[in-house]
């Protein structure tokens, strides 16, 4: 499995920015964000770490 900068862009950043944008467009003022992950068996810690770091940089 390859996460990160594929044809859709940086998936971690897109997940955060897309959620915040949807909230902002409806008039909300996002202050907090929770994250739930469903991980495939065999996902490496390196891949998970890149994803989480990407989400962290989006703030």
C-alpha cells in the first residue's frame, strides 16, 4: 500500500483540509479535529508515521 503523494495529492493534508473546509463553508469555526483510522494488516509503521506527520503539518 502506498500512501502519500499519489495522483490525488498528499492524503493526510487533504483529509484535514477537506474536513475543515467543509465545516468552514457551512459557517462553523473549526477548533478541534478527531481522527479515526482503519488500518490494513501489514501497514508499516513508516507509512503510518508519514500519514500522521502529514496530517500534523496541515494545522
